[in-house]
């Protein structure tokens, strides 16, 4: 059934690949204007004219400002031509069963839908629009402001910055521990074949991590969280964390091009339990490597030494490339009892070889958990 997209409302996310094989994941495109051009079968003079008009808009495209996806329901006669027109900001997607076209109300009439940086529809222009589809699309795109000015007022990410969570002595000890023992290449979770597994892809992420296992040190870290951070999270986010996923010191090194491309922390089945991410800076002598939340503009955020940035795991974010020195950070996730039950249930969705969750080492209040 074809559903008309309501202007002002968030649109359905989708994932797939372009005609060149490049991965496409709509949620990662937040933070810029997105154009979805539903072109039907790409057959006939009208379709070819619309395709030509769309290609003429390519100079307006820029990965940081505006991207265009042309979506067609039948294999094109000249796939090579579409591949030659493709670029990072202009992609062509095959929608063979028309599910995507139906979800966006484009079954009865091809149309172009424009999304704002929060992935909400702001324009729905059908091919039979009385003002002329191609002309109206061109006028609309040429009139769009920069992504940072999309709301008409400055936007600030809904994050919490809490200073002095770790004292300087603890920060220095964790940095020294990392320098002594070193870290291992850090991957990220990706769903393949319906299962979540850890993968390494340096194009998207380059970081080394040291897992902390010493019980006494973990207890010290827990005490700092419970006494200094949890009260602020409860007061300002109305959430009471009871569990913490992973104790690790991470290092972004300029010598290896440390960075983490835009992502969300709770997309995969193996990560759905995560509610809030915490980023505690352990040092400051570096350049770059700041947090950006693209849905709220390109403003950069950095916690003070020993301070924490806390944000929802559902927020799109990235760590910009580090350009000088090393950045050390403590990077856990917080959640509660219902989330722990979900995490345990999602063991069934982990790829073979991933460590199953047991729920016996992540409580922020181990004495209470043992009762």
C-alpha cells in the first residue's frame, strides 16, 4: 500500500546499495539536506528528461550540505551511464519490489521528496505539479540555506557536559596504564545476515582500545560514576542508570589517523540495550578529535580533562580526525535493568564468535545485584 509522506514528519529510514555498489544508509545522511527523487521505471522520454534535469543539479550537491538519491523501480537500460553520473553526493538506487517507492507515496505518481537535516519531509513535489516538477525542484534546492542554518536559529545538541567526574590523578593513571600495556584495534558492530558482529573498517573508524579488567580499578571507576555523574544524569535526563557496558581506555592517535565516522550507538541488535553514551576526556594536549552531532549542525564539542559528555545513543555523531598528538578517553555506555534483559535476549542475534552477555559484571551497584 502506498502511503503519502506527511510534511514536517520524520520519514522511514532505509538501507541498501547504489548502482556502483556503494552502501546507502539514510540515517547516516542526517545533518544535511537529502533529496529523494522517485523516478519510477526510468523508461520513456519524460523519465529521461527528468533524469537529465536532476543531473544538471549536481553542482548544487556537496556531501556536507546536500545529497541526492535517484530511485528507480526497474533496471535501467544503461546502468553504466548512471554509474558514470554517480558521485558521493549523487547516487542511483534500484528499488526492484517498489517497497521504498510505496513507503514514500510514489507508486501512483513519481515525485521528489526533500528532507531537512533531521530527516523530516519539507517538500513533496509530484511530476504532475502545475508549476512544473523539474523547475520547482530546482528552485527549491537553490533556495535551501546551509545545513547549519536549516532551522533559522542556531541549534545545540541535547547533550550534558559534567566536569570533574574523574580527578586528574585517575586520568593520569589511566593514560599511563594505556601507554604501558597498549591497545588493540577497535572495531564496531555491524549486522550481516541478520546477525550482529564486530568488524574492522579503517575508513569508518580508527581507534585502539585497552580493556580494563582489574577489579580494584573498575571499582574506583564505578565509585566516581555513582557519586559524580549519575546524579546529574538523573536530574537532567530523568534516567537512572544501573549498569555500564565496558571499562576501556581508548586512544585516537594522529600517527594512525584516528577518527570515527558518523554513526549511532544503538542501531544493531547487539547494541540496542545502550541508552546513553559517555565520553570522558583523560587529556587535552591534542588537536582535532572533537565530537560533532550532525543533526544539530557542525558545532564541535569537547569535554574538559576528567569531564564527561553524556548523550543519547540514538543521536548521530562523529569523532573528527585527530590532527596532532593523542587523545585518551574513557568511553562506556549506560543502561538499566530492562535494557539488560533486552541485551540478554539479543544474545540470539549475535554472530557466531561474539561474546554472549551474561549480566554478571556490568552492574554499577554490584552489592545490590548480589542480594
